[in-house]
C-alpha cells in the first residue's frame, strides 16, 4: 500500500493537470546574468565573420568557436561528462557562392546530451556563431554581432547549462552553426551530417536574433516573439501533394506542427509571453539556418524577436544624421533574451521528455457523421495513451481534443469530417506530449470505437 501511494504521489508531483512541474524549475533556473556575460564575451572577439582570423586567441571566429567549445566542455564537466562536445566541419571554396572570398573550413560547435531511452531521436537548438558588418565580404573590420547573433548563441549555451542538470528520454543537441551569412553553410553541413548518421530529428529550433525589443517601426515589445515555419515539407512526394487536393493539410506539415507545439507549450507555462506564428519559411526574401534542415524534410522553425531594428543589423558601427548604426551591446535587451532562451529551454525539455509521436496515422469517415482515426500503437511503458486533436479548417491552432487511452484507433461520433482537420499525439505519463501528427493515409476498412 505504501509503495502504491508513493508511486501515485511521485506521478502527481511530476504531472499536475497535464503539466510537468519540472518545467517551472527550468524557467526559474535560466539566468539573465549568464546570458548577458556570454553575449558580451562574444562581442569582444571584434568580428566573427566566417573568414576572419582563426589563429588569434583574442579576435576572430577561431577564438570565438574555441571559447564556445570550452563553455560546452565546462558544462559537460559539471554534469559528469553528460555532453559529447566536438567540431563538425565542412570545406567551402570560392566556387561555392558569391559570398565566399576565399577557401575555408566551416566549423560548427556541437554538444550532444544523449537520451536515456531514445538516444537516436534528437531535438536541436541552434544559434549562429558568425557575424558581419555592412559588407559581408569584409572579414577584417569590426562586426560585434551582439544581437545577430550573439544573442541566439548565448541562449543556446545557457539552455545547455540549465538542461544538462536533467536526464531526458530523447537526445538534445546544442549547436553553434557557422557560415550563416555567407549562404547557410553551417546548417547545410550539419543537416547533411544528421542525415548520413540516420538521426531521427524531432525538430530544430533555430534562434536568430532574440535580443531586440525596439523595432524600426517604433514599437517596443518585450513579450512578443515570432515562430516562422513552412507549411509542408520541401521534399514531399508528388503523391502527397496530390492527396492534399482532396484531404487537405496545406498548412499541416511537420514544421507547422512543431510551431503549434511551441506556441501551445509557451502559453501553458509562460502565459505572459505572446508567441506569434508566422506562416512563412522565414522573413520575406531572407533565410535562416533552419532552412537546410527543412530542405531535407526535417521539422524546423525559426524563433526570433517580433520587431526588428534594421539600423542594428549588418551595419558598420557609425552615427549618421543623429542615427546610430551597428549591432552593439546597447541594442540588446538581456531580459528579453532570457525570456526567449527560456521559451527554447522549456520546449526542448517538453519534447525530450515526450514519448515518440504516433506513426502511420490514417483517417476515414466519408459521407458519415463519424470520424475514424487509426495509427500504429507504440509499446512503451512511458506512454499514458493517445489524444485526438481537431480544429476548424480555417483555424491556426488545434482547438479541440479528446484523450482516448492506450489504443490504436478511435471513432469520434457526431462530427462531420468535412468541417475539420484532425491529428493524433502521444501522451506520456509525465504529462508531456509529442507533436500532433496529421493523417497521411485513408482508412480502407471500417471499425467501431473500443
């Protein structure tokens, strides 16, 4: 009886009304002072242009990436070597793009926190190491890159500090990517590396500029942030495109489901924040380091500030007509950078603690007032059951849900399939859920709910 009561109390303490109470500890442990110190340190390297000095220990991208690696190694030492820290490299030449002034190595700094149950399933948080000034080919003059993107890199390091104190069923990767300003080279190299390693990528959280709250539009906003996501996988097959004409799903790809997951998790645990889902791969006509992962079909989003200040991006440090230009420390709001770092940390944790998403989700219910859903049941003791989600076809977020237990099919009665979109998520005993999976096939046979 005592053992049963103890188990009940343990489960209740971890999962309270569908929430994992450990998430609140993570929120409280993110440090604004550490983030400020790391952003400051990264700006002190003068320039982190991809083609800048690699020999000096004080200036250039070589010194910056060695410092980042040493920070990851210190974190690993403090958690009894819980991180695997290494460089991942690719070589580029002047033939690889017009923004490549000389041949060089593109060096990413990687820290992997292996999962206890699913070590080959990964959720990735990335920041960019490199910076630039007005001329992307200028790799000698100052380009401090305080917000773009020391803020995202510092956030990634801080997330590693906080989450390394926990164990997760799935693996987490913290990575500093290089060559973003020259053509997303770091992301391309690491995405290809992941594909060759046959990693199962749960999602990529690309952080690029998470520290500015004063926009050139005159708005000051320290609570809103944007989540950019493309609607459907870039590598989908013609059969999948053709099916959408009849069954929908134009805005229900894996990256869009990841964006919805982040919005929902943030509103649950950080209700003071205002996540803004942007139905676009990235900013208009521009790109970020989640795109190379998207190109290979991996789920990936960009997390960033809502109101940009273009006077502080890609600019030489100067004052003209009373306007200050340059990406310097005074343009960074460290409390805001802390908030967006926290958004990342809680979503990394929720996904890393979540069970695997259901596979082979199918749907049926033509000319009926019932909706049938079917999926492959996962045999795992951490799974509590499955939850069916649905929403109006014009709604941005899942509006309704029903927990259906540990089954592999269910029939929703009295719901007209034509008026809604549907999906299925796996629910863990700790309260964490997988991203919702949109049906990818039609049920051939009929069944009644169990």
